[in-house]
């Protein structure tokens, strides 16, 4: 089995993941306040997904994260492959804005570490505390596009990737169909963010600071 066949096998379970997690959430009853519902949803969904994986990937080693700050929520090692599944959630009244990964570390800590990554995304109504819809996709499919540069969507001040809109989730829009496309989108955004930060920092400098900055950069480039 190669990585494409593995992805096909995982995605063949999409309907089951969505159905079983939906049932588990409804059996739980009312969701908590939007301030802590993400924690509740992770606790509900993770064991359900892990059980499905155990049944379909015989001999696999599955680990459910004990800490909410640990990535991923579910890790599976099977036949030489390592996959990650994360549980994400957001209110329906505004477009999702949860953390996905960092521009500056995603390649070495995520893309080179896992053969594939998936997100189960829960959309809920924070006024009624009711589940609305669940999506299951490869992680890169969930990432939005940044219109001003054409790269992956990210939060400017820390470079953390951001998801596509609810409308794009509902319509099945995919901006990064292949890992090659995704890597290209990451590089575009990394370069764009660097330029924006440099422009901002230089714009805030005094005349003397700018003169010193030029000398430092001139010295650095002379060594390259």
C-alpha cells in the first residue's frame, strides 16, 4: 500500500466518522458554552474515531492526546505509516478562525512527520448549543486562501494558518488539492508575510535607525 491508497482507505471511512461522531454528540445532549465546547467536542469525538480506526486498521497503534495543547488529538501508526487526526470546532455565526499550524514550522513538524493529516471540523450554533454539521477532510483541504497574495490563509501577527469559510466548507471548495500545491501556497505566504513585516518594522524606525538598519543588511548581504 502506498500513501495514495492509505488516503483512499481513510477517506472511505468519512461517512462512518461523521455518522458515529454525530450520534455521540447528540447522545451527549446539550453542548457547553462556546467558550469550552471545543474541549467537550474533542473528548466526545476522539474515542469514537479511534475505535473506528482500530476496527479497520488491524494491528495499528493509536494514541489519543491527553493534553489539549498536544498535536494531534489522534495519532495512528500502521504498516509503516503515521497519520494524524485533529478535532476542530467553531460557531456558525462567524467564519471559522481556529489554529491549524505555523507557517515557519509546518513543513518540518507536520508535513515531514506525518504521511497524512486529517481534520474533523464541527460546526455548531452557539445560541442554541446545537450541532449543525460535521466535515472530515485532509488538513490541507481545510486551509483557506489569502486573496492578497494567493498563498495559504494565515493570521498576520503570528503566521498561524487559518481555515476556509463556512460557505467554502459547505460547497466543498478545495484550494490545495495536492501536497505540492500546498507547499507552494505555504512558501508564497511565508515570503509575503516577511515582506509585510519588514515594511512595517522599517516604517516604524527613525531616520537614524533606518541608516543603521541599511548598514547591517549591507554587511549581511556582503557575506552571502
